[in-house]
C-alpha cells in the first residue's frame, strides 16, 4: 500500500517538546499556567486584538461568545450555512434557533445581500437576530466590509469564525480581529495545532474576563466553592498551550507552505477545462489552509467523485466541500435564506490534499495521477 497522503495533518515545528518539558519540570500540568498566559498574549498580538482566552476548542469559544452576548432559549442567531457544523451547534446548545445564510460566488462565504434580507425579514417578524456568525472558509476571508457595515447598521454583534483562517488577511488586517468576537481552532487538522484547543479573541476586556470566569466553572470570589452562574470546564491545558507556543514559531512558514501547495495545484490544473479554484477577493490574502476546487464534469469529462475515488485508490485523501447546514437533516426546520450557491459548491467541490508534511515524492505521485487523467 502506498504511503497515505493526508488532507491536512499535524506538523510539529520542533520546539513544542521544549515547552512541554518546561511544563513538566515546573509541574504546571493544569488548565492554567504560564504557557496558557503566554500563548494568549502571543496569539492576541499576532491577530491584533487586545485580549484572548485560550480554551479547550473552537466550538467552546463560539459557545462562550454566544453566552456572553446574552443568547438565550428561543433567540435567533444568524449563521453562514456553508461551514462545518461546529459553527452552528453552539447556537442549539443555548436552545436558540439558527437562521442560515447562503454564500456568494466571489469568496464562497456569507452573502451580504441575503444577510440583509434575512435581518429585515426576522425583524419584521419581531425577532431581531442576537448575533451573526460569519466564517472564512478554507482560509478565504468573507466580504467583511459589507457584512460589518450591515451589522453595524442594525446593531447586531459579529462572531467571526476564523477557525480555518489563522494568518489570513483582509485589507492588511488579520482574520479574527473584525468581529466583537473572533474565534480560532487548534484542532489537529488546522494550520497550527495544540492537538485540540481554541481561542476566543476580543478587544473588549470585560468579555474576555467573563469568558475566563465561565470557562473555569464560574466560581464566585469566595474561599469556598460558591456559584451564582452555570459554569463550564472549557480552559486550555498548560501542556497543550506549550504545543501552541512551539507551533506559533512556524505559523508564518506554514502559511507560506500552504500557498506553495496552492500554486502547485494551479500549475497542475488551471489549464484543465471545467476546473475552477476557490476565488480570492481583491485585498484579501488567504492562508490557503485547504486548496479547494470545483469540477464541472460537462467540461472536464470527469466528476468530483471520479477524481475523489481515483485519489482514494492511491491512498490519497481528498474531501467534498462542506455540506451546507440548511441541507443537514438535523437543521431541516431551521429558517434559511438560500440562493443555491453552496448547494452547487457541495455537489461539485473538492478539497485537495493540502498537507504541509507532503514531500517531493508525494507531489510527484499527485502529479502523475493528474497526468494520467488528462
Ligand atoms: C474546526 C472548525 C471549528 C471548530 O473548532 P474545534 O476546535 O474543532 O472545536 C469551527 N468552525 C470551523 C469553520 C472549523 O473549521
């Protein structure tokens, strides 16, 4: 069997173990400690927010953002439909209702026109949305100018799901620094990883201290265990924050490598009729976490599934684009504002192996498969 080529696997930079050893040597083996504090500081300063809370996952970060924004049972929260389910699930943790918005064709992210239609529609039903969750899919920033100005106009806070977009730029500003909250994920498949983990970012100091309070079981200030709020166990371990500190040292290198992988595919595939890459908006710079293409079988002569199966037979992982949330069985009854874009992307779109661990031999294998195909 050929060596497996992954979509995106963990890639250690080399200094992670030094930080882990330091945590062991000082016995900071807890969901708090100096690595956690430093990891928060370094990530906040890299992204350009004044505050950050390191958490157990990106999902936990979205959940806490919703709680802090006061989302309660029966409230409505607007969410990009074309995303991973973790963007939307925390809305339901709060027993609130997700309202899904389809994508536009220029970034594959939330369509600002549909967003405004939805906000007006919900307000006319007496249900002003409590928050808007926008996603930067595969690293490509959404149309933040338009989305920010609409949300400002209707006075609705933005939660910016930058889980896939650490290191991406929108008009020279980092993804994750635009919303009232930004969220990051350090899951194993993301551009840098702590094996599992997340970060809540904000320029509002009160928001982040509330997040830290809620993430550590909401203990009141008392010598005994006293609680006036429901708390969560959502903090990041000091050991894992050590991995994060090591990974930060190679983040810029990983962004460069992901862009090289993207250029490899452009060179290989851009002449093939019917293949189109995820478009890039002017004034944005995607971290290219995953290279994503659509395949129009009428012009290319083969379908997305054809290519996926061919790669799979050679032990090479690729994956269809996200199945939109408004098409998921679990969200069938949720309101949705739809234009058909994400459904079509889901039918024809494929994420190509974008693993920074790929070596020259791996690229050659992929090249040879493409050569035999075309
Ligand atoms: C990975 C991911 C998340 C969730 O992050 P976890 O750390 O896995 O909980 C949320 N949103 C998007 C778009 C993601 O890709």
